[in-house]
């Protein structure tokens, strides 16, 4: 039966009348014209298996939150330069948006292009680093061309899910903590105008540290101000004074904190976060918990931090602090999806501030976890059996200049003239193993400021020097973000610059690993692969205990669980149930130092 034009017009008018609105008031957000206190929790879909998205969103709602905040990681979706993926696996943003809406929650989207988030290169694709004079987060034409291409692709995904089109997205963030990095407000305005040109009609916000210089350089007229963090009346007053006439809210309120390799686990007490949230609730301030649930730096997605050294007189010396694989973050919901005492404390606090007609749903059942008996591995092959055809170069070049962004690179040269003495690498990014004629000499660790090592005398008239370099995450925050990997400038031995190198790229991506043929080896050189097939009668989440190994990576059924390192504090890698199989499962371990296979067990938790 066809609908008459008159009835169709009536139905369209009724639908239009039902459309909801989200706008910026002078001091608060307005939903359908009424004051709205956003109680948001941050979840990053790319750090969580897609199968668990619904569970994590429901956990947020059950704690009393009404909004999900989500970064979009540019590098996760531009899988190759110019080729975007918003559909497969945990790249399926429309499905994530749908699940947020299905839960009756709103969505605060933070698409960058730069996001920080302890993610490799802050979410910017590291392929851009192949340009030797690249400038980022500014009007460098190569950067803006790539960023605009990303924004255009993402805008097509966002547009149907905006509130005015019936979707859950109510707010979009411009860039991220820009005033903590630079002062090109024209670049921020360019992004603002670009999103508008691409059909994004949502209200905008910025994210800014609560200081005068950060707010002055990072905020924009007409955009809300998210304070990272905003915890005092004085900080809110400063933001309102710097950018008047728009809402100011707690853009990142930290229930936990990040952890680097070699540090103790970062902890934030329930008392501290509850005190912060109570202040915001009682003062009718909107807030976003960063993060509500952190997830995992699977594969090579972990970033790194770097701070200028306090005792440096040149102003450019910095330390290097790579992030661990777990992004548990000591937040209300663990890496594996379990509620914590912090979750319960926040749930009780929020419940006490809800209006009488709003009740909390029941907390979802926890995702099952299991232990796995000891898995016996055997030595399978070594890196040295699978070196690709080398690239010949006059002097060492960074990974990115050689078409690679992660994994390992082997640099090889013959020593002519100088055969021993102090080997100096300018500069090593990030971790190196040094060999002479196949003999392991030692390691160099950027974290410790190590760029040199003594090469012992040799009887060989023309010894072979090899340096195996591991990239440990591009710096994701601050002034040292131009962070190429490998030997980034040159190498010298006892003052002599070493020439005529070969570079062997070992990307360690999943395609490379799964196609790796076994080849018997008689060498005990470090850099060995260990492998096993193990049987499971049931599947559930587990943590693989890597404490018997030294440093490397783990693949389960082709999935890269991330980096392990006996340096700690993390000793166990999260393996989600969707990556396991009933029956036979395959595990591959690449250890940069261990030469003898060791047992691996599955544990139920990240730590005991």
C-alpha cells in the first residue's frame, strides 16, 4: 500500500520534530535545550577485541556513565598509505557506534589526527617519517595533505552517526592537547574548518592542559574546553577567562596512569579518583574518565614518552621511556574486562548523585578467564635463516627511509681499517644487539642513554660487524615526536666513520610471521624462534606467562600479542578467547636473547 504525499509529509514532519539537539551553552552542554551533565568513560575500540565491545560499553553504563569517549587512531585505519579500513575486525567503527547507541549512550569522538594516548606516534602513521624534513601538527603541506585525506575518509563514516542524523555522536574534539606541543592556532582553525567542510555539524571541543600557556595556544573560540585534567575551581575559572562563553569540562580525569618498561606499576587510589569525581559531580561539571577501560597495545601499537633531561645544558638531550604492552592503566575495568574495587567505589558515588528517576542497570557478568597448563616449546628456526635480500647503503639509514616502520632491522658491514675500539652509533633508536663475526658482543639500550660499546680485538683481517636493531615504539607526546627508528645517522669505530652497509628489513608483521618456513639451524646465536602446538578443550581469556624468557614477541594463531621483556613490571601477555581455538593452537615466540626453549603457562590475571 503506497503512502500519500500528504501522509509522507506529515510523517517527515513528525520525525523532524523528534530530532534531538546537542549544543554549547555559555557554561554547560545543552541536550534538547536542557542542561546536560556528560558522565563519560573512555574506551578505545582498537585496543579491545571486537567481540568484547558490547560488554565494555555495558560495563560503563552499569557504573553510571551516560557517554562513551573514543579516540580514533589514524594509523590503525590507514593500513597502507591511501588505503583505509573502517570495516574489518576492530576497525569496524560503524559497529562500535551502533553498539553505543544500542546501549542508550552518547558518544564523544576524538579523531585527532593526533591523539597521543600512549599509542605509537600518537596515532599518526609513521610512514610519514620517510620525509627527512617532515614537520607534524602544523601547516606542513605533506602533513596536511595526509591529514586531510584521513579526515575525508573518516568523515564519511561519522556523518550518518551524528545526532542530527539520528546517531549517538554528540561532540567531536579538534586535535589533542595542542597547547602542550605548539602554538599554531591557524592549524587548529584549519582542522575546525575542514571538519565543517566535510559535513561534520557537531559541536566541537578542544583538549587543553589547565595552564595559561596551554589554554592560550590550544583552545579555539566557539569550541568547548576539555581540561586535562580539570580538578579545581581555579582551573575552571582560568579556562573560562581564556575562552569565555563556552562550556568547560573535565576532559581527562585520571582513575589510573600509564606504565613504562622498567618502572613499578602505576597506581591511583580509589580515594583520589572518587574525590576528583565528587568535586565535578557536585559542581555540575561534565567529565570524561581517561580511561574507563584501557585494553592492550597489541602488536607494535605501544608508544613511548621522552622528557628533556633536567641536567642537560644543550636543551635537546632526552630520555626514552617505552610503554609496556598492557594498557590496563589501573582503571575501573581491567585489561581483561573485570570490575575492580575502584569500579565499585565510582559506581556507588555516581549512584548517589543520580536524579530520582535514573537507576543503574546490573553489572554485566565477567568475561571468563582460565589457566593453561605448561606449554612445551621447541627451537624452530632463527632470524639468521630468514634474512631477505639486503639493501645496499653508503651509511645506515632509519627504518622509515628503508620502507619499514616497526620490527627489526639488521645493519651489516665489513670492518676495513679500524677493527676494534669504541663503536659509536648516532643515534640508536631503540635497542641493539651487536655482533662481530657472528659472536654476540653486547646490547645497547636507548632507555639508558647507551650509544656506544667496545669492540674487542680480532684476528680476522676483515671482520663482519652486525647490529640488530629493535624499534620499541615511536614517541607519542611532546617535543621529541620526530622519532625515526634504527641507526638514524651514522656509525663510527674509534673515530672512523663506517661505510658500505647492507640493511635487512625484518618487519615481523603477521603476514611475514605466518609465511615463515621452518629451516633447521645449527647456530646458537641469539635471535631464535620457538614454536609449539597446544591443545585446548575449552577457550577463555588467558595471560601467557613469559617470565622464563628474556625479550621478544609472541604470536598465537597468527595474532601478535605484543612485546614482553623480563625487565618488567609486566611479565604476562593478554590473550583473548576469540584468538584461541578448540583443539589445536599454535604459539610462536621470537626471543632476542634466549637460546634455550622454556615452558609457558597461561594465568587468569595480569598479576598475582
